[in-house]
């Protein structure tokens, strides 16, 4: 508080902006960590030795694996580069072979900040972490030639990677489609892609037309075998993210009605 920046920031700027300021009677690193959690501190003004302690002290952990250099402006859709002391790799469908640049697969991460395992659930831990410490995130991603990671979707159960965003992008290439969403629906003890389609005004199409259009563009496991549903609008949250949970609940209700009708 004896330096000019402290006077400007804590006495003038903070009061003007109505930002709460927490001052410790004396510096204690572990207490600082405790107070950060207790008072939800969002910003630090630090001297270099404290910054080093935050990076190296064994009591400091974080869940962050990827991030951006705060001094750089990114115009990329990437989620960032690897943080210090962290590792990541992209593996294939079988979970064995590491893939190269711009190849999509499951993102696996390893580092000192990775969880030790699930509490009293060794089976779940074994399914999620490898014996050599790699955490299988379940995210479908790729790394570009600049070392930047791009998360494109979530991995489907049973190892079959079906990225809804990939199928939705292909559906939007159809001349009659203005919006689309993909979810997985139960089919033969597995899940199959179902398409929800919004048609452009004045355009017409059929389920068979949509299915045939996709069959020529994707592999067998990615074909629209779960059906096509035409809707007026795709449900989305305010930020534009598709509300897949809503569509899955709607699909489950439709399946229940179909089952009930079949029993009559």
C-alpha cells in the first residue's frame, strides 16, 4: 500500500468502481489461498516471487489444462494451448494410437493437476484414467499445426465417434435446410443419430430425401438411422447453444407414446 500504484488502484480506482478490496494484516501465502476461495477474489496485484509461488507451490492446483497467453489476441475458435507442466494427446477410436495434427479423436490429458480418481469408485476411475496417468476426457478434438487444440464435440459411448456438430454442418448444405440439430436415440441396444430439421420458407423436403442426402456424405455409423423430425424451430439457449437435453426428453416421450400404442 506504500507504493504509488497501490494508492491509485486501491484508494482511488476501487472506490470509484465500487470494487471490494481485501487487505491482509500481513502476507501469508497459504492464508492468501484460503482467502481467495473464501472471499472469491478475482484479481491479484502481485510481486514476482508471489507469482512464482502460485506457479510452483505444491498447495496450488488448478483444473485448467489449456489456456491462452493473456498478452495475445486470438481470432481462432481454438480452446487454447497447453498450460505449463501439462500434456495432451489425441487418440484414435480404439484408444491406442496417437493421432497427428488436424486429425480428430479423443482428447487425453495428463499433469500434476489431474484428479487422482473418483471417490470410492475404482471402477469409474479405471474407465476414465489409464495406469500411466492419462485422463480420457470424452471430448472429440484435434490439434492444429500451431499447437492449438480445438474441441469439436463429445465422444459417443461404445467408442463410436459421432459428432453432432459435424452432421449438423452437413445438413445445412442441403438446399432446403435452414437449421438442424442432431441427438442420439436408443436403437438396437445402441444409439442412432436423429435429425431435427427446420426447412427454409417456401422449400419442401422429405425424411427420405434428407436421409439419402446424408448417406452419400458420411460413414455407416453416422447415417441418420434414428429418424428425421421436421420442426418450426430448433430450441436454443440465449447464447445460441442447441438445447439437446430438451430434444432428448422430447424423443423419450415420443418413444413412450409409441410403446404404449403398440401395446394396445
